[in-house]
C-alpha cells in the first residue's frame, strides 16, 4: 500500500530449520516486506503423505511470524499458491534452488501480474525430509 517492493515465497515450512531461515532472510533482503505463503495441514498431507505435517499449521504460522524477516504469513489450502499470489500480487516470488530449471505451477499467474521469479540456493544438507529421517 505504501509503494514498497513486496516479496513472497511459499512452502510447507514443517520443522523449521536453518535452511528455511536462510532462505527467508535472503528473500526479505530483496524488498520492503516479505509474506510467507504456508500450505495448510491438508495441503501438506496431499503433497507429502499422511504422516505429514509433523507440526500443525497453527504452530508453523506462529514460529514463522516470530522471525524478524517475516512481515506476514498467509495460509493456503490448495496444492499450489496460485490463488495466494493472485491475492497478494507480489513484485517478486522467491523459490528455493531445488526448483531451478523446472516450470513452476505458478509461472502463468506470475507472468500475468508481471512478477519477477527469483531462485535462491538452498543450504546444502538442510531439508525437513532428512531431518525427519534422522529423528526416526
């Protein structure tokens, strides 16, 4: 509303770890505000299987909101954040490096609103799936 550069990113953010925090800090540095779009519990189950998420959406949102680099959190129930992107109309959409080179499901809506897509490298060896395997 004040004319700043809005950055948005999305994901499950189940078992928040250093890789998530690094990505969010670097995403926030690209603009004036960062909105994190978070998959709902049901959306995570559809994407990751019946044993996920480990942490429910209420707690995931609370932890994300506590990070100084995060200005707002928006929960979405769909399999992709397309509706959230249409609502937010960010200037920049940030994805983690694991998506580099692939076509994003949200590419069409991003092009339609004129948003830039930025792919940020992930921290090596940091993933929720690996963390869950180590715990088990």
